[in-house]
C-alpha cells in the first residue's frame, strides 16, 4: 500500500490494560477491587468520595468508572449527572449493597451502564467490566475513524477499519477527482450508494447535483422518460414537458443503481449518451448536450450477463473503466462492532431516546451471523433494537428472528394452535416475503430476484397475502 494510504486509527489499549476509576467510601471494598483488577492487568485509581473522584476525572482519562451508590454527602446517583457532564461517553457501573428496583431504574436513567450488587461474583464483575470497556472502545473508534475519514476524504456515514475497506477508501479518493465512469459492484446492502456519494463529494463536481436513480425500481415503460425527459404530448399522460434526470444532473453525477436489470433497448440509449453526451427528450426532435459523470452500480455479475446475452458487451466496457468491489459484511467482521455502534447512536438520536448498547450475547450473535443482507440488514436490526428496547442495554432476545435462529413455524404454532395447515402455510409465506422485503428496504424488484420469481408474481402474492409495505425502496 502506498504511503498515501489511510491508516486505521491507532487502537486503544487492550481491554486488560484499560484504566478504571473506582469511587467508594469503604476502604476494604476499594482494596478488594484494586487487588482483583490489578491481577487482571487493569490500571486502577481509587477515590473515597465524590469530590476526589470528580477531581481525578477532570485530570485523567479513564475507560470505566465503578461508582458506589451510598457515598457520604452526594449519593452515586446524585453524582452521575456531574460525571456525565464531565465525561459524557464514560461507561459507569454502579455498585451497592442496597439494590432495589427503584435504585436500578434511577441509575440506568441517569446514565449508568450496569448495576452490580454487593457481595459480587468476581467472574461476573470482570465479565461486566470487559463488556462495558469493549463497547466504549468500539464507540470511540467509530468517532475517531469518522473524524479521520472526514478530515482526509470527506466521507460521510461510511464506517470501516478493516483492511478491505481502508484500501477501498484509498481507491475512492484516488479516482474521485477524475472524469472517468465508475462501476461499483457488490452484493445488495453493502452501501453502493454511499460510495457513489463519496466519489461525488471528493470530485470537482461536489457543488453540482448528485442524482441517484434505482433503475430496477422504475417500470421499464417509464424509465426512458425518467432519464431523458419528455415533451408535452409524447404519450397519453404527458400533459406537460418534463426534464429527465440527465438534465437534472448536468454538471454533476448521475448514479445509475441496479443497472444490470435494465432492458436491452434502454442499454443502447444509455450507451449513446456515454459516447456522445447527447440525447433527445422522448417525443422530441432536438438533441440536448450534457456534462454528466456516470457512476453505475450492480449486484449481478455483468460479465456473466454479457455471456448470457442479457447485457450489451459494448456498454459493459464503457461502464467498466474503473471498477470498485464492495466486500460483503461477512468478509469484514471486524467492522461489525463499529457499524453497530454507529447505527445505535444514529437511531437513538432519530427516535429521541437515550443511547443504546448491545449486551455481550447480542454482540456475539452479530459476530457469528453470515449477514446475507449485509450492512443494510445490520442497520435494520439495530433500528429494531433501539425501537423495541426499554432499557439502555439491548438483549439478544430483541434481535430479529433470523439472527437468533427462532423459526417462523415455531412462533406461529405457539400463537395460532387452532389454525389449519393451509392458514399456517400462508402465514409463513407472508412472513418470509415481509422479511425479505424489509431486508431489501421494500425494493420489490430486488426481492423478486432473490425469490427467483417474476415481479408480477411477487406483486400478486403481496396483494393476496396482505403484506404491508411500510417504506419506499432505497439503496
């Protein structure tokens, strides 16, 4: 890799070398915790009261705070708001001999990460400490990585520290200033539109429009008008002239997503625009010249499509000037904790709720899952966790069924014991279709391709089974 390649942010200290502060007024408790954590390799500072603890926090960086509930003067819960004002991101574990439900609720609402009751089990306490520090470091890495990417490349909302992604970032920054057509290849849900936006944002066209169009989501009979515009009277419903997206994107970037689904006739027209930078409105007689950079994306193998006669070879070579390959999420598992923390923070802010974190069991499930829906599927799972959770910690039980291994049939049999076999089969089919549509962000063309059925067949099933369509398609 060249010397200009983006380096990953320097990793924080390992979990066992993390720095921990404990605020507790009992000397015996402080000594016991100090002995336990020192043997495990942690660096620990001790404070007998709130003011001393706040002074240490103001002067030093820590990875975790262990806070006693019953302190002299201000209680631990009373102290928490001042701690959070001083160190908003610092995880706090409350320790007390008086663990009532009210205390737990108050502590969590005030921002505590967890609640441990005296006398504690050493192994469980150590597991809770490692888990809290691990989540804290992942959140710190997200912040540092996004800051580094923003300063170096102006990349927004792209998260990744794996070697695969860092090499991709470097390539994007290298090719963005050129005028070349770019083809982005990758499975559905890998973030092709985000990369296209990053290319535009780092190009001389950044102040001109970035216009995305999902060519697979636009009916073939409307796609020509959508891209090239039409004159009044060009077809029955053309009651007024309208610009196409090529004109809208003039001077900027046109992002043609799912270009592999485009029909052969439209492929020929796109090829002419790429060659001549000219086109005519549908029904028009005058040529229009535009200066548009094309970034295309596909989740299908275009070379195979050429061999199968489904994609024009000349168009493929026109598009394939510079090709970027987006890796699937299962190939960059080290990015999963960072992405999860990013989405949890985003959806907590969007829903006006306190920031959520994953339980150790939930994070382990994320790391072991194969992610057929890639980053989009992970984003959906994190949004679901934020919306359904009532506490700061998201348990594994709130993850989608496909992640945890819960089957459709078991759930249906439990809740509909009186249903006939026909009714049960319909319900399973309904859930499978709804689940796939959600993973595709309600892109019916993409779902039909996954099921290997015509789009018209899928539409019929959606209507017959009353599958609720909750969102508009997006990449």
